[in-house]
C-alpha cells in the first residue's frame, strides 16, 4: 500500500453567526469532527447535497479557512500548526485547489499568461523568460494553444477557462490538488474532457486528489475511495465500487437511487428513495443522528445518541445505529 499523503483527524470548522447587532450569537457547524486519509496517487471522492460542508472542508484543508479544532497532516507534518499565511506558504507549493466557478476564479483584468505565471512570481520561482516558457508548456499540457497567452478570460468558453484554472494550479508542480466541483458549471461533453485530463495528470505525475462533487456516479468513475457527507459529518466511507454497488447508509442509498440510468427498462424497475422533509439547518441540527429527521429507519436511539463512524466488513466505515 502507498503512503498516506494527507491525514485529517477530528477536523471541525465552526462559524460564529450573529443574527443582529444586539442578538445572541449562534454557532454554525459546517464541518463536525471529520476524519479520513488520502494515499499518494489516489483520488478521494467526496459527495453530498449542497450545504453539507464539502467545499468548507476543502477550503479548510488548504488553509483558506482556519480550522476550529482537529489536525491536518500533509506528508506527516501538522500543517494546522501554521499560525499565519507566511508560515503556511511552504505548503502552498505542494497543496493546491481547483475552484468550482471557472468564471469567478480568474481575474478578468489579467491575461492568461499573467494568471498562470502569478503563483511562480509569488513563490519567486524561475526567471521571467523561464516563466513564459513554462506557461506555454502548461497551456499545451491542458490542451490549449500557447498563442492564447496574451488573451483575457472573457475570450474563452467555460471549459477553456477551467483548463486555464487547472494550468494555474499546476504551475507549482503540486503533489496534492483539491478539486471543488470542477465540472459542475460545464456542459456534459466538456465535463468528460476535464475528467480525462485530471486522470491523465494523476497517472503521469502521481498527483493525489480530493474530488468534490454532487454526482456520485461521476465520483465513482474517477475515485478509488468515496466518502459521503451529510450536514457536516461523514456518514459512510470506503472503496468506490463497494459503496456504489452495495451502499449501507440510508442516505447513501437515497443518493444512488437518484442517479439517472440510460436504460429505460432498468429505470422503470428501479425504486427511487424519496427523502421526506427538508435538510435541517446546521445552525440547529437534530439531536443524535443528523440524518434521523429524514431517515425511514430512524429508531429511538437515533434521537438520543450520535452514531460514530465504525468499521464494518470489507474495510467500510458507516455512521449508523441501524447498520451492524
């Protein structure tokens, strides 16, 4: 087995929310006691509904948000010990992020060449001539023409902009990349191109990914391990094929039942699991199991005690009182 490149232990990210200037403060538990690890060269998939904490988790790992508690280890070093951006800078070269919106993540006032070269300039890498040459190489790597170096982001399509964002992420030769829904704003045909590019980069450069998405079938395609999040908690984690074909947690089963099937005959025979009720507010989560208010199998213990993520057969881990 390959080494663990990233270890997250009991990570929490809470936000203090004030309702008014004179109102009481509340705590929003965006990420609540999350633990997992990613091996070198692996793609770790993270799925769940909007608002479950996936993006917050990714941003906390790359230090865009400061963790409330818990530890994050990168290559065995505790990166949560970095108290400032200056201290964290030595990890930035190796730990990067691809953002969801290819329109908002690129500065419209900068050319493509300036956007991609900016990380190299910040980290004082290469000479100006070497940076220009490297930018041209990166544009080729992501399937764009080096002649595009002097153009501005508004001159490109959504898929091309996302490729520019990927090129910028690769500028520092990172070992680990968090992909925050990098294909959700793109057409289906373009999505496949971006996924193929990410897989190619992983195979050629040994890059490790956390791939965040809503579509569990897409995550299954690119990932080796999948974790399912709900209301800031990981409710199930394990091998992608095992989770996709034999889900254990009721929430995972509901997610998979909503995946479209191209065969109409198979689709007619499938039973859709429709979850009742709304997703609870993270400002006022349910007692006990966070999923119990929408779970068709909820029991008395589910309201009294929060289930822990425990191991079951085959290396799977599930946080559910009903699953043994």
